[in-house]
């Protein structure tokens, strides 16, 4: 009987294995030894693989869904050098409290609200810092709340003088990218400006440690 029950459990678990739909982003979470996906069409959560098995994701238990009714799109996942894990949404971020159970049993706590990355390339990390681009500006998170940063123009291929953040073509916000340069302590943000359909302007912000 025990052998039959064990076999039945394994078969059921195998049937629950999910073939992932297209995703906007994927990240490795070292402390959990899992992959995390975000941006699946029609799904408002983050998919998580089994520990040490990136090819296995269970449909009923292999996900977390922070702020399930807030109408925000999941953007991506990041783990900072200090082990802090953040699930990033359009206007908020959450951190998990993992336990020995499946991800659906984890407690999720909100870290901040009102701002978040505008797309899957619109954030980057450096040690225990996270930078991201939002419609309201560039933000830097270093453990408390995200702080707004002032910016300069590094590269201008828009053909327009005195460009500003308000002039970004937000219909193509999913193409905006953010990168840390730890040598020069600079954050770069590439964005499509005015009528451009690809990034043609680079903003830069300075940060300290």
C-alpha cells in the first residue's frame, strides 16, 4: 500500500509539471537555487522552478503572487548581495519569507509602493543597491525606500535640444534599459525619446556608497 501511494503521488506531481509560456524576464535566485520568471501573458504572478532543477515548474505550487488584485504587471526578480530577494512590479516591490514548503505557502511582504521598473530591462543591481527607471524618474534603492535621482544627458541622438524625462516615448517603455557602472559610480538609462521606437537617448545619474 505504501509503495502504491508513493507511486500515485509521483504520478500526480508529474502531471502538475508546467510547460512555461513566453516570459518577459528570468533571474536566478542563488540563496534559493531557483529560477524566477515574470511577465507571462494573463498571469499576475512570478513562476519559480524547483530547487536545483531549473526545468521543473509546478503549475499549482510553483509560483508566488504578491499584490494579486493590484492590477500591476510583474516585471522581474532580483537578489542583492546581502541575500535580500525582491519581486518587482510596475509600482511596488515585495520580499518573500520562504519556508520548507512550496512557494505558494510563502509569506510575502510589501517593501515599497508607488514606483517600480517600467520594463524587464529597466532595472539593475550593484552589491546591495538596485536602480530602476519609472515614469516619474530614476530611483535608487539601498535598503530603505527608493530615492529619486537627478540626471544629466550622456548621449543624445534624438536631434532635439534640452531633452527631459517627460519626453520619453512611454509607448515603448519595455525597451528602456538601466545599467550600473561601478567604476565611475554612474547609473545609465537608455530610452526611446520623442517619436523614436528604440533607445536613442542615454541619461546618467551618479550614486555614492
